């Protein structure tokens, strides 16, 4: 995490990370803009998986964002995922990502997956699938998902997975981040 030095104070301070989080569909223009910017930063710039992150699924997808709040005011999109219906009752999730500075909070990814699957259920989902990078397969098992079959996409190992709908929602749909323990050397 970045540290900042201040001229009038001896010492450094870590960058401020908000503790209040709301996971919801992107409604405001700034939320949609930041949703796509975060996806591009993770999948195109950081992982170099996709030259262009947007695709035809985005025209029908519901964009879900994790938005930090400070003093009750929305501040920043720090997480994103999309859901879409492929056919009646069959829904897909994808493009799950979290801002690098917030990845140490395991709650954000869980909250995004919880909201994505729960919202799809609210809209008539009977089966919810996602193509998950193999490195994240065990994480999804911990969120009540089953592996269906291995796949190779974009030259990388992935797995087609299915959510166990009876387990959702498995946590509240509005959450606050637990404060991180600050270690002293």
C-alpha cells in the first residue's frame, strides 16, 4: 500500500481506505464509468488477458459495483462483476474484480458474488454459471460453487463453475469492511 510523507509531521501515513461498502447495481454515470475503468485496469492492464475488456455481453449485462462510502457519501468503485441471462432461467456471472488496494479485504469479493447470485435469483435464475480462472477455483468452492469442467480460454486455464443457489444469499447484501489489524514493527 502506498505511504505518504507529510512536511509538517515526522513519519508516514498509509493511504486512507474507506470502511463502509455498498454492493449494488451501477446506476449513476460515474459508477458505470468507474466500473469499466476498474475492469480495464484489472483484465487489460494488470493481467493482460484481454486487449479490449468490453464485449457483446455488456449490452445485456447488469453491472454490479462495490462502492466505498466516507461519512455516508459514495466515494469510489472498488469492485465489479456483471451478470446476464443467457436464456430463461440460465444466468452467467463474470469479470469479477477488486481494486488492488482493497484485495486484502476478503469481504469485497464475497459480497460481489453474494449480490450477483442473489440478484439473479431475484430475477428468476434457476442455474447460475461462471467461467473462473483456475487460480480462483478454490475461492469459489468456499463461496458454495461446484466445478463442472476445466476449460482453456485466452491461453489460460479456467473452470466452468455453478453456484449452489440454495446457499444464497449467504451473507447480508450490505456490508461494512472489518478494520485491518495494523502491525507495529
